[in-house]
């Protein structure tokens, strides 16, 4: 009987110690979509255009204070131009939403899923993730910074990898001043 009580006491003590020293598990932080934004900028031979696009939903996972993963769904129907007004703004937005570019009727969302998160400093990370646009998934890498409840990143995306070929000199000859560069920029500011 004494041995049974000692065994139960020992098991209880070991279990208590194991739970006491277990590190905190993942901590999911939902993105505050109304306080977060993505600015896009596309370039052509004769200049550039820029605008915003909304995050539909997203989250970042942390283990203690270290980023471990994340996922974002982008509302492709929300793409707007901020450098034009009136008729030209409407035409550009309509064209960007058309099948020539992002085909938002058939592909209303884009998705970014973090696959590898490597710390490069106290608040900085190098992220490798899967980006899906127009149903095509490509690997992207970018730097990501976290400060308190805010985070930011800059990405350079090759649109032709996602079958967005309109105006690309990689696919069409003789475009001259109508050429649109293959890469565009995304500047992401998040709050969670």
C-alpha cells in the first residue's frame, strides 16, 4: 500500500513539473482588417499606377513572442486605384478586375500562406510562403517585421508567374510604350 501511495505521489509530482515547465503554445492573432492595408504599385514604360487592395481575413501565429506562421486571404474585388480619378480611375479598375489581369469574377480571392519563418533579428523575419493568384500558386520570399501589435512587409511579385500576361514584353512583341513591366510591388501594413 505504501509503495502504491509513493508511486501515485511520484507520478503526480512528475506530471505537475512537466506541465509547469511546458512552454506556451501557439498564440493566434487575428488581423484587424479595417486597420490594415495593402498598397500595390505597377509599372509601365510611361509611368506607374498605384492603389489599395483589402485583406478579407488573416492571422499570425506566435509561440511566446516569436512569429511561427500566418495566412491571409485578399479580396481581389476590392482592388482600387488611388492615383487616378473619374473615368480613367474606373477604366483602370475595371481592366485590373478583368480576365486580362486578375479575373476577379472567377478568382475573387488571393491567398498567402507562410510555409517557413526564419528569424533574422529581434523583430524581423524572412518568410517563404505560397502565394495563390488566379488559381496558380508560386513560392515567394520576403522580409517581415513585427513591432508590438503591428507588422509590415514589402513584396515584389512577378505577375506573369500567375498567368497575368497582358502588356508583358516577355510574351508580346512590339508593345513599345504600351509595355507593362512584369513585376509589381505590394507594401503591407498590418494591425492585429
